[in-house]
């Protein structure tokens, strides 16, 4: 499961913050345009559908009302005494637009009727009998009709056998009561074929959806262009800021190196007593110059990493000697705070990566674990191989981190405890650099912590 998620996470992590912001703007712009297109299409379709079908219903309703008036006039003129009897059937219904008409008495028996396809009478009557309890005076039904398609000769080549095809017909049916002196004596059913209109609306829906898809693609392209144009001033300003930070950091390294060399020379040349005022000033200057050198180096690393100017020098090497070297370098820091430092690593750890950056990663994590630990606490480093991944675990018993700050501690210049960080000399750059090193090696970094109980940083790097 971990390996299956890795390719997507790699792609996502390689995006800069500006690419992610542009992606969100593109999604927002295109989403709004697509929503407007869908809303507009739905309104147009519903308006057309309602207008056309309501017009069909009005025409059929007017036709059925007219026919009912003719029937009731016929019954009164012939004095049928409330019985549905007709002498001249053809004179009642002459509308060529109707598919069928049926007159039924109160018992549901057919009194008079006609249809375009006589063979469909039984099917139509079954459909109407199922809907006799329906209180609606206008509704739609789909019925099946058989039409002759073509014919073929039988095996003896003497008889011609017709072949029929079955099609669905969409009917709009009007139901109207027939009265005689105020008493309902029957019901008139008139059906109109609206299959063509119904099919046209199916095609119209497909056409509108196709247009929505086409214009959605166009909206996506336009949104991408608009978001790119909106991000250009911000990207340009940030790139100039990065250039300035990189140039300034690079220019500061030389004078800082000269100052450090001069201070070291003073220590060798001038013989001062250990507790003298001059000795303390020189040691303080040396400490601050080293701190400034580290800060400038971190700023330069971040400026170059943000602009993708740093190319990793990947090689295959053994990490175990590097771990011992890093442990030896941080031992004085741990001893100064009386912190017990432990580490556990296999005898050999062969992996592919940038050895210099991975060394920097280990130093950052251990430096933080010691810096934010309590005097007399414990710090441990553990390395192991699990599922073709290198697990690096750095644990301390220090002040801990509030879970609310888990995501923010990897941001540049962010410090959860501002006063405590200034006291310990932190600038909020170490973990940001650590995250960049881990992600540049296609790995992940996580933190687990509790306030006043310590923190655990877990790094997972794929072994190639």
C-alpha cells in the first residue's frame, strides 16, 4: 500500500507553492465556469422541454374538450337517454394528429374507438385499463408497436414470410369525462404520438452535454491562462527576492569566513587567561560568527532549493560511517547539556542519495533533539530497514510540540515558541531544510510529540 501511494506523492511534492496555488486558482476559475455552464444548460433544457410539452398538452386538452362537447351535443340531440350509442361513428373524430381515441362507459367497456394501427387495440386497451384509477387528466405512456420491416421466403421457397420489428411509441394521453344532464356516463381517451418530440429532446440533451464538455475544456484552458497571468507578478517578485537572498547570503559567506579565521588567529597569537575579560569577548565573537555562518548557509540552501538551482549529487554509499561522524560532532553539544546520547544502526547501510545532504539531515534532527531537550534528558537515533525503506528515528525527552503545530513546524522561519527559540538560537530554518532534503530523496518526514514529554521525528527514505 505504501508503494502504491508513492508515485502520486512524488508528483505532488515536486510542485512548488506557486504551482499549487496556480492549480487551485485554475480549479476555482474552471469550476465556476463549468457550474455556470451546467446551470445555464439545465435552465435552457427545462424551458424548452416545459414550453414544447406544455404546448402539446394544451393542444391535446383543447382537442379533447372540443370532442367531448361534440359527443355531449350528439347525445342530447339524439335523445339517447343517458346511454352511449352512436349512429354515425366517423363523423365524431376527424383530427389527423391523434393516434387513437376511445370512448368507454362507466364499466370500462369500449363503446367506440379508432386507432392508427388497428393491431395495437388490445395493447392500448390494456394500458388504459391499468390507468383507469389514475386521477390525472393528462399523462404520458410508452407502448410497443409492431411494424412490418421486410420479408423473406421460407425453406420451400413457395411462401413469403413477413418479418416485423418492434418499436416503442411515446403517447400523450388525455382523459375527459362525458356527461349527460350533469351525470357522468363515460370517459373519452385521446392519444397523441409525441415520439418524435421525445426523441428530439433526447438528442438535444446529448448535444447540450457535448457542448458543456467542449466548453468545459475551453474554460479549463482559459482558467489556466488566467491563473498563470494572475500568478506572474507574485512569482516574479518572489524569484527576485530569492535571487537577492541567494546573492546576499553568498556575499556574506566570505567576510564571515575572514572574521572566523581572524578570531582563530587571535586565539593562537594572543595568550590570554581562561577567565579573562578579553578571552570571553573573543569566545563570544567566535560563537556569534559561527551562528551567523550557519544562518547564512541555511538561507543560501533554502534560496537555491526554492528555485531548483541545487542538483543532488546522488551516489551509492554506506551511511553507517556518516552516522558515527555526525554522532561525534554533536557529542560536545549533548555533553554540555548533560544529555545522554544513544544511537542504534546496522553495521552497513548501503543506499543511493546525496551523502552531503543526508549528513546535513541527520545533523539538523540531532541538533534539534539536543537543543530543545532538558538538561539530563535523553536523545536517541535509530536506523533500520523496513519494506525496502530506510527508517530514521530521532527521539528526545524535551519540551515537546503541540499537535496543532505539526504541519507548521516545517514552514520556513516558523517557531512554535518564539521566546524559547530565540533563547536557544533557533531561526525556524532547520526543519524546513530537513523536509526539503527528505522530499528531494522521494521520502517522507513525520513528527509525533506530546508537550513536556518529548518528540519523535520519523524519516522514511526509499532504498534504490
